[in-house]
């Protein structure tokens, strides 16, 4: 009886198995790259808005603060989109006949809201709170990029879970003094531009619990020089000492001890302790974002 399969069938079967495996691997790599691509994340895309609003012009050019338009960023889970009235506070006086602003005037006249397209749009199953991030030392530029340099708003970061977790696993790299939250040009301390911070001992919002300056307080205040940290003091001892400067009577006003920082990592870990930020394991828990 003649054989049904030729001797080469075994080699052909092995080759087909290897080829199938390679196809599956290539398909997985392609799908992984696709779901990280701007086509899916919309990273870098500039959607067509009712009015081509320029953050570069209003923030960098005119000096408007973020909070003027995004009024709820410090006290709500969302930053908020400004109502037409906010635009008309200025544009009822300037550029009153500009064709570019006709949708704004029409909205003001009819009472119908402008239909802005949300650029940073998280999935519905993700719980994100602007208030806690802003008040715990995360600057606007850390998530939104240099908005003050964007003529048209776009999403600089992917906002995927991996991106969020990278920060939650090591928040120190992004923490900054709360006074610098809205400073888009903040780059963190360095050996050339050190930062001095001190615990104020104040009871209340975290913004009041730490004071940071970019000029040597000992040089600007002679009384401060007597209480500044000795050069040989270790980092851990300096942090402990900085925490105890508030252990005085509230009626007594004393200059605080400042700790000098020359790197973002040192400053970030100091602020984590002062802002009472949870550990990386706690911040990476699923329940932080999924409620």
C-alpha cells in the first residue's frame, strides 16, 4: 500500500508550526504597538474646536493664570471648562468684531454653551481627582505638558494606565512645592539652582505646610544663618530636624530651619514625607483609580 504522505510532509508540518508561531507573535507585537500609538491614544492630536483657543497667547502672552478659566482645579475632581461669561469678561471689550470669536458672541447672546471637545478624556471606569493631585504637589505641566507653549491644545502624554502607574510607583520625580504648581517652566532643583524648603508647622492644607524658596534664606536673613543646617549634617538628620522646628509655642515666632536640595529626587522624597503621600505600593493599588 502506498504511503498517503510523502517524507517531506514532516518537514512541512514543522515549518508550518514555526510559521504559525511567528505569525501569532508578530500579530501580538503589532496589536501592542497599535494600542500604544497616537491613533488609539489620540496623543499629539489637535481636535477641531468651536474656537481655536490659543493657550500660548493667553497664558504666555497675556499672563493669565490657569485658575482664572479652570476655577475648580483646586477643589474638585475635574478642572472644569470655563463658561462663555469667562470669555466675555475680556472679549466684550476687546476684539469685539473679530470673526474668529463669532461663536463666543453667539453663545453669549443665545445662552447655548459652546460645544468644546475634551482633549484629556479618561475612560468612564477611571476615577481621577484633580484636587488631590494639585494639592499634593503635582504641577499642571507634569500631566498636560507645556500648555503655555501650545497655540492649539493637544494631549502630550498618553494617559494610559502604564503612564499613570509609572508616576504612582515613584511620585518623587514629579513632586514640586505647591507654590510652583502653576509654574510651567519649573525644572526642579539642581546643583546650579538649589531649592531650600522648610516645614512650617501649619495645620491645614498641604500648601501651607511646606515653604520653599530658590534663594538662600540664610543669606537674605541674618537671623536665619544662626539656625541653618550644618554642612556635615546627613540628609536623614536634616529631614528629622526640619520636622521639629514647629515644636514651639504658637505665640512664639521663630525663623524656620531650611533644608537645601540640589536634586529632584531628594526634594521629591522630602515632599512625600511632608505632604503625607502614601507609599508606592499603596499608590499602585487598583482601588486608587477603580472605585
